[in-house]
C-alpha cells in the first residue's frame, strides 16, 4: 500500500472534514474547509493510502512568504512519517512558488510537532500568549502559539 500526495479540491470536502473531526482538538468548520479547498491563494494537499485520506496540510500564499496554516494526521496513523512527508512537500511547494520564507504557528504543548518543525529547519520567532482556545483536558486555560519560520532562499556557495 503506497502513500500518495494529491492536491485536494472541493470534491474531497467530506474526507477532509472527517479527518479534521478525528484529528484536531478544535477542527475547522465545514464552511471554512470548503472555502480553503476552493481558494486560489491556498493549496490543500492530502496524503492518501488507497481510498483513505490519512493527513492533509494547508499552504497559504502571501507576498514574498508562504504559511503552513494547518497540518493534520489521523490519530490511528500518527508516528508513521505522514506529517513529515506532508511538511517536506509543503516546503518544496513554497520554495517552487518563490516564497522567501515559510511561516507557521503551533500550540506550545504540541511537542511532536515542535520537534518535527525543528527537524525541518524551522526556528522559533516568538510567541502569542493566550492565542489558542482552551483544551478542557489541559485545565481549560488558553494556550500560547509558538511562531516559527524557515528561510527558503538558496544558500550561497563559496
């Protein structure tokens, strides 16, 4: 069973919505997902195994930069390299699209995601305290967002 990446469209809305519901503490609403799938300034990429959508990532195009707006992997297939495959693809797409930098934000408590982003060369740029809505299983307090980025400019060779 080979994994494949595919750019998602509105026709994939039901699969994306089901993945969000299973994989996120605060999933995107159906209307938000529909807009993302139809928006020309966004690319939504899905990781498929056969007919199963196992993960997706949302790339937003900004002037001179790109932003990873979301990355979600189904809970039953986490720790199998799917997030890394999606992230590597997003980095490549952002570089191909001419972005100078790729930005993201992540919950401060999301240690696996922070480790993955650091592995791919992202550095911490700052913090937005009280940014994310509370997660009831963590005491109900709002959580900080860690701001990260990586340069996509080609490195000069001496």
